[in-house]
C-alpha cells in the first residue's frame, strides 16, 4: 500500500463510487434511436435527486425536438435549455412536489401511439413527485412520511405505503401515458434494484397491496385518520398489478446501480494494494446494529482471524434504517459511524467512512462522516460520550465538533449508501 493518508484513501474510494454513477456517463448508451417519426418531440419527465443531471445528459445527446419537465431536490438543479426543472422538498414532500406531479400528469395526458415518453427516475422521487390519492391531502401524506422516516421502516415498507396513498406512484403515471410508448431510465438507490421500489415505481406495476400498506402502518404504530384508513380499505386504492395490459407499452432500464459503484471502488482499492472484503450492495437493518456487526468483523480481521489480512478494506452498500428515540440531529450514515466508533473504542489501525452517494445524509448538509483510531479518545476529551449521543440520535453535532463531517454538496446522482472500513497492520513496537 502506498504512503497515502488513510482518510483520503477512503474519500477516494467514495469519489470513485459516485463517479461511476454519473448520469453524463451512464445515460447516453440507453437512449432510443432519434429523431422520432414525423419530427414529433420526445416527451421527457422525471423525478429524483439525479433527475436534472439525467435530463442534462439527455439534452446533450438528443438532436431532435424535445419537451418536458423533471423535478429534483432543492439545490440539485442546474439550468437546462429545453427541459424545465422544478425543485421540491426531500425527504418530506411540499407544495412543489404536488404541483410538479400535477404538471407532469398534464404533460403526458392525451398522447398518441406515435408519441415517445422517457421517464428519468432516481432516488428521492417518492417525495419529490407527490400527488395525494382522491380524498387525501398533502398534509396527510406529510404526516405519514414523517412517521415512517422515524419508525425504523425500511425503504420497501415505506414505498409500499406511499404507493397506495398516491395518485401517481405504483404504475399510475404509466396508465396516464397510454397509448404512448414509455421508456423509463432509472438510477437505482434501493437494495435489490427492484424497479417497483425505485422512487415508488411511477411507471412500473406494483406487486404490493393496500392491505399490506395498512399492515405496515399498524406494525410501526403509526396513527391514521379515518379518511386514510377508509381509502386503504377501498378497491380504488389498489395499484396496477403485474400483467396489467395498461402497462404493456412500458419498458424499464436500470442505467446505474449500487453494485457497479461498489465494484469500481473494489478495483480502486486493489490498485492501492489492499485486499477487499465486499459484503454486498444490499445491506439493510438498523444502522447501529449493522455497525456493531461490522465492528466485530473489523476487530477480528485486525487480530489476524479474518478471511482477509491487513492492509485491507471492508466495503458495503445498501440502505439502513434508524428508529428515532432521541431529539438529536443526523442521518443513517452518521448513526452507523457513531455506533461503529462506540463499538471500536479507538481500536488501532481502523478507519471508516460512511456516506450517501447523493451527497446528503438525512436532512443535513453532509454526505456522511469519517472515523479514525483517534475519534473515540478525542471525543472524550471534548466532552462527548458516544453511547449517550447514539441514544439521542445526535451524530451530526458529534462529528461536526470533531471536524469529521464529509461535505461534498449534492452529487446529482444516487446509488444509495457507501461504507468502507480500512484496516491497517499494527505498527511494530520499538
């Protein structure tokens, strides 16, 4: 391994993972033949944290006429020449989320069989494209979203509920496009890369049911209004299911996925002379529990009892969840690292990075954070107790005070979380 600063090495691996999912790189090979027959404009719609960057790449490579609208998170947009961009709130929808959904539905209404729609989908689309089902309000959706985000529910469970409270998710957008051809290009941010889960699958058949949505709300003790409960008990709340002929005109392509980014980071780590233990791109569960498992694994490897030997790196991706018990500030990657530091307690030679590839961990301004062998002891000297802050879900102030936040700004892509634990050989004594 070259004489490289360990923290900078981890940051380099993260940057490689992000760059591999750059829409400018991954989108062009998936575009259909152009121009369209009869000089018809390509209709472009989309939602997600990568939607604007995807639309920019499409504009650059589509020579024919086009028109459209995409919605992205605040701070994730850039000026485009031919496609309109709106910004809305994430992770809880706001009025712009509803307006964008209404405008996109209007844009694809009354199309013909000669029309072609390209739908650009990426993580974050569930909140950015939010149109309440009949009888429900935006406030209803906001309340349920907030409750789900703090409940410990995983992304599959959250999006099951979201789809059945929506007038646009779970394949409903695709039914409005009939009879036009619809090609969805997606950047996956969900474990397993299930098209029905990415941004709650607005153009994809939904295998989940309203009764499952109700069961999820009950599982996590989330209170619902009588109106919402009545809606979920109604047949009208069901989404289009696999095999529905209304979706026969739709195609779906994943253009970037977490496993590709994890593989790129693996190759870069090996170029540094590191052995790599990849745990997969689809890890889920409570952030703190996963961190404790990874701490034990790292400690075992550092003692020479693992399947790889130092110098090495443990890589993983996926999307953890956080059950909010306290009133602190932070995101799931910060919580993972806080729990990891608490479990390692300054073990020598172990460094780690955890960050969201979209550049935003939770609702903060950081992508994630880093820990070093000095983190735990330095925190004690500055008056921080890792166990106390973990119980208060207070990772952001903890890492901010230590100068250990990873701040990248919006990356305009999103292939979920990236975690790397670097384990160096012990320094010989004497």
